[in-house]
C-alpha cells in the first residue's frame, strides 16, 4: 500500500501506471517467496506450501485473537463507509456528486483492507482470503449470505483435501 499509493498520485499517471506497478510488486513478492522456498528447510518448505494453499490447520489462538481484535476495530468503520463505497461503484464523478470524498474514502478503505489482509493471511492462508472475492464475482456483491456459506464450504473442502 505504501508503495502503490504514491504512484497513483503522480502527475500524468493514470490507472495503467498503478496497474503496472501492482504487477511489478506482485512479481517482486513472487521472487521473494521463491527465494524463501530455495533457502527453507524441509519442514519450513512444507509449512510454506500449506500456507500458500490456505490451510487453517496452522492457525493458533494468538493469531485468531489478533484477527478478532483487528476485525472488531475495523468493522464499525467499514460498515459506516458501506453506503459511500456503494456510491463509488457507480463511478468517481457520481460518488462526488453524492457528497463522497473519493480520495479520502479510497485511502481509508485501502488501509482497512490492508490491515484485515495482513491479519488474516497468517491465520488462514492466501487462498481462504481470496475465496470471498472470487465468490463475489460469481454471485454478485449483494449476495452476502451465499458468499459466506459457500466461502466456509470452500475453506472446509480446502482443508480436507490438503
């Protein structure tokens, strides 16, 4: 977030620059992960493989506690911003006409998402964090109950097959 946010503010840079910087950051993180795999011991390599596949078997109570605290702190702010985020889905100009400070909303939303992802990934792994977003593409944004139940089902199936 700290690397991509300033790139989006550069004069003359559009969404293309932000997307390309995100892709470059993704490849850098992938290279770092490959380096970790190269120097890791056999046990660490096995744990890393399960973590990238998304297993809740390695979850511990301290990591769940951290996730619960972060969620409890961030949830009220996210619920308060829900209407503004819905307005932003119509486009930047429409959201501004509804009185939404788009830059501020995006900045704080990105911060909340980053904190939630940073606290969730150590607990449940990468795949289980991405699953609700994938299900939102299939069932739509409004279908929250279906996404939650199917997301739990995917996590259970994922843990049973790993």
